[in-house]
C-alpha cells in the first residue's frame, strides 16, 4: 500500500460541502414537486394522496445510505474490477430482454422484478459500462492518442450496450450513454477527427433505425407538430406546453397546477418539470436549471482537481458523472419544452423514479469519494515536502 493510500485511510473524510448542499436542495425540491404533481392521481388510484411522497422519501433515504456506503469504497476498486462490473452491466441488459424475466411496462421491457419492486436495469448498467470506459481511457491512453484502432474497442462496447438498450426500447438512455462515452474518450486523448468520424457514423445509424420504422419515426418527429394531433400522439406534449405557458413569470402557486389534474400524463415522473414550471414560473425554472448547472460545474471541477493530483481514472469518472447528469437533465427539460422527441428519461433527483434515484445518489457517493481522495492526496503531497531551510 502506497503512502498516499495509507494517508487517505488515516485522514477524516473530506466531504464536499458544495456538492452535498446542491444535492440536498435538489432532493428537497423533488420531494415537494413529486408530492404536488401526484396527489390527485394517488388519491384517485390508491386512495392515499401521499403515496408517492412516502415512496420517494423512503427511496431517497435508501439512496442516501447507498451514497454513504459508496463513499467508503476506494475508487481503485472500481478501476480494478471495471471489466467484471462491465460484464455485470451487459448481463443485466441481456436478462431484461428475456420474456418472463424482464417485466413489461407500458410496452417497454426495461425492468427486472426485485422482490416487491421493479428495478430499471439500464440506470445501473450505464454506470457500469461508463466505469469501464473510464478505466480503458487510463490503461490504453497511448493507443487512444495514436490511431483509430485504439478507439474501436470502447466504441464497439458502447455500440453493443446501445443496441441492447434500443431493444428494450430505450432510445433516450442509449443516446445519453453514447454521448457520455464519447466525451470521456475525447478527454482521454482520442483524436477529434476520429471521434467525429465514429460519432457521425453512430448518428447515421440511429437515423437509419428511425427511417426504417414508421412507428419509431413518428415518435421521433411527432414533437415537431404536436398541435396537429393534440388528443392522440401530441396529447402529452401539448399538455406540457400548456402547463409551462400558464406558469408565466412567477407561476400559479405551489399546489395550484391545473394540468396535473388528470390532464398531463406522467406528471410526477417524466413531466414533473412542466408542473414545476406551471406552479413556480420562470423564476422556479431558472432556479432549478441553475442548481443542475452548479452540480455539473462541481463535477467538472473535481475532475480537473483529480487530474492535477495524478488521479486520472478518478478524473474521468467524475467527468462522466457531470456529462451524464447534465445531458439527462437537458434531454428531460427539452422533452418537456417540446424541443426534443419524447423519451422516458427522468429528471435526475427530481422526478419520481426509484431506480434513477438510487443509482444517481450512489454515483454521487462515488463523486464525493473522489473529492475525498483528491483532498487527501493534496494534503499528503504537502506533508511530504521537506521543510524550508532558513
């Protein structure tokens, strides 16, 4: 065990108070908005207006426990066992596609039954695949920097994972995974022209998939003209736009949304942002977006500090978290505002979603662990410096 590792184990845990504060505020806003958006439907369907609040609160506590547990795990272990973890992720994506094993919900086979609950495996699988990509970026950095073959292997893995996600189908998760993976590989040293070449090929492949399926093409382009079919294919989006429009500057008031009253489907999950915009207005929207921007900035800052401390794997892992949470927030908000095709991606930490909440909080635990190791490495470097001779 090196001196730096021993020092990290002896020092008190260095919590990143900025990240903890940002996550706490987002979780609190999420609890309030999930409650507001779900009370009517929970009262009607479950005879308990606080059903979703109770579930979100419980899973939030479990997620915080996961986050704390992960902060106790040295990040070297994520690097050491990255191959095994990646294989676990791909296995989960395969299992969910097996009839009788994967649970079908709303026409998609994305869940595995774990006891009394369904777990969306794509949330965890994406993290495990990205963890391997970060490890590959460290181990094969020289190959990535030299030629195209060094980029083929990780892109091939991302393609396999994306295909498995598309079979569920989960187009949004596949897109976010691909984009985050390419971002990590580019920062790890892959040449820009090769990244653009393969990224262009991936975009063309997604385009061909869309054009060869009338249903998929309709889903992808329906957001462009939702008012042409406001009571069928465009119903969800038009109701979301009405909610956002009603919010104006200051909103109609917390709890006073009309669209959540059985008009806006999935108001407490995929479209909680629309309810937030209606009730809190532009001021609330800017506040929430600012929180996500600050969290992404914090992840990038920790990534830069890790790189400066010589912790390259940790730097890539922190970067991948920042890119992932930023992209998923952009996609969800874009869907709610009608600028992106409708996809089943939750708004991290805000939407009601058990799998998403648990995995996101656990990954934040990894980010906090990286901050701790960076801080301890910096302190160790200072301690190793010889005293100044007067």
